[in-house]
C-alpha cells in the first residue's frame, strides 16, 4: 500500500507538524496588532506579542521550509544513507533520554520513554516507578551514545578502506593516519597502508601513494590489488619499466587476472611490443568473454600493425554483439590511417563526432589529422575541446 508513496512524504509530514506552532504565532501576531483593534474594546494583554518572538517564529519557519526543500535533493538522499544521518539520530535520542533524566531528578517527575508521553511518574507519589523510569531512560541514553561511539569507530575503519571521490579521501585520511599509528599487526598495517595509498592516489599525490603502496607490499608482497595500484602510479609517474615489473608480479600471483592482463597488454603496446600486448589481450578476452574491452583493444592493436584481416575479424565479432561499440569506429579509423587515407579517416571521425560530440578519442585523432594537413585552427579547436572534456571529467570524479 505504501510502495507508491515517496519516502520524502514522511519527513515532510513531520516538518509540517513542526511548522504549526510558528505559523500560529505569526498569524496571531498579525491579527492582534494594536493598529487594527477597535478603541471601544477592552484592553488586551499583549505581553506575548514581542518582536523577538516574531523573529524566532519567522526564522523557525524559514528553517523548516529550507529543510522541506532539502529533503527532495540528491544530497539529502545521500545523507539519509550515510553514517552521519544515523549518528545524528542516535545523538538526538541519547541527548533527549538523558535530558528527561536530568529534568526528572530536578522536578521530581519523569516520563519513561517506553511508555510514551502520556505516562508520568512522581518521585513523591510513585517512587518505585519513578526510579525505574530514571534507570530505564538512563539506560536508553547511555545505550544510544555507546552505539554512537561503536558506530563511529566502525565508520572510521570503513572510511579508511573504501573511498569513491577526492572529498571522501581527504575526509578519511586522518582516520587512516590514526588507525595506522595504533596498528601493530603486520597484516593490518599492510591493509591500512594500502588503503592510505589509495587516498593519496585519489588526491593526486603519486609520490606518497607510491611510498604507501611499497610499504604495504613489503609486508604483503602478494597483494594483487596493491600491485595493480602501484603499477598505475608508476605509469602515472612515467616509469613504464617499474609498472611492467608490477604487472608481471601481479600476474605471477594471479595468472588469470583479466584486469591485470588488459593493463599489461596496453602498457606493452605503448612500449613498442605489440605482439606481446596482443597476446595479453587474447588471454583477457578468453577469460572475460562478456567484456568486449580486451577484444576491442586487440582489434585496434591489429589495426595499428596494419593486419587488416585480423582487425576486421575482431571488428566483426564486436559488431555482432554490440553494434554501437566505439571500437568499431576506432578500428575503421586506424585502418584508414594505416592506409594513409586521411580524408577517409577524417570523414569517419567527423561523422562520429556529429553523433557523439564528446568522444575524446575521436577529437584527439581528428586533431592529429588536422595538424598533419596544416589546418592549425581546426586542430587547436579539437585540442581545446579535449582539454575541456578532461577538466569536466576531473571535476565530476573529484580528481
């Protein structure tokens, strides 16, 4: 029955209920203005009608309206799924429970949280129930704060293990440093060092990432994920030989790692060893038959080599399973370039960019053709578009 009701409706109802009091005050404040009151009526006590109360009511209403708008935003959805929301609820409940205890001890009356607001016990008239209620509310309050502490420690560990953006990495880095300072077990230190290395990687600090990855691998030399990550950092820093050594070590640990084979194949191709790269692409394509990336890379490598028959064979395999795959255009373009048919390659790229204006690969290839043809302005335009796309990607991915 409630499946079709937006989840935002429930907090909206709570906010609407909370808005009743300030709205009523504002209406009363306006209605009871002395300027509108007939002089024949008896004097009215307007001690409650003050500018301070009006300001507080208006501010409360504005805050509630802002919250009502906020709950429909993507940020609110992420907040509701985050630990911060749970922590806020636990802290609020714990604070309220302990506040009822403090107020009960002060006033001699308490409402046990388990019974609702309609039950109230007096210390003088119902001492047993009063003290049981004090103990119960104290237990709830302390329990909420213990859950908050335990959850915060767990979140600290989790935040050090997994990040998906630069912002998360920056926020989690202090937690990683703290956990590392306390960790003595070698396996745990290796895990935390690798995690901190990923933070530095996200933050575009390759030297620090490399240091952490290397320290982690000194403790756990067979950590395939960290070997892969360190290889990526070596590539970023321009050390192809070190990257290749890490990919080789990774594939010694996990010979059937398709991501490692794919990455090593790309590196070997860039290093001028296309046959070795094609061998890795073939192995990766065999392992991951549902993923066309290795097959696409192999087809493009064949095209770069000028092996038209092999390139077209891979192109046909890709087209049969994914007619719109970007590798199809790339293989055709590379074959045209290999045949020194620049007009054909240019026509292919231009046609593709009309359908997909943000294809960075097509823009880069077309810019190269324009440079060779002496079309300097057109080449610069395409290079500028590639730079803008790169900046947009970095902003969207927090890099």
